[in-house]
C-alpha cells in the first residue's frame, strides 16, 4: 500500500502540505521543513518560518510529505519532475490507454 499511496500523492495537488527534506545532495537543505507553497518546472518553494525557500527538485534525495491525516509519505525530487499539470496529463493519458484496451475487447 505504501507504493500505491506514494504514486497517488505525486499526481495529487501538494500545495499546503507540510513537507520536510530528509536527504539532499546539498547539506544545507537537510532538515528543512515548511509548507509546500509553489512548484515550477525544476523547483519547489517551501514556506518556512524564516521565509520562502526555493529548492531544486533534482537535489532532493528523500522528502517526507505529510497528508491531511498526518501520515508521512516519502518521495524523492525526481518523482516530482516536470510541471504539476504535465504530471496530471501523463496520469490521464495512462488511464485512458488502459481503459481503451479493456473496452475494445468487450
């Protein structure tokens, strides 16, 4: 279930979720915690007590995102590659391809 939940989170809207960077290629980013504020092609912006911090997605090795119920889910920066609407489009196309084959056989 952990893997399935993780896939759903990558395609869901992450804005407003509490986020903590556990491992990063940049040692200064380790332990950074804040609220997921914005996302661009290559960066995520976390709102921290010291102000907003822009973090490159490809530097994040392991990041923990907390759901509405407070459950931690680990993801990496490469899983968030691209723009949010591009990930949604890829998910939509993948489900359409699967569904088309099933309907065609019926």
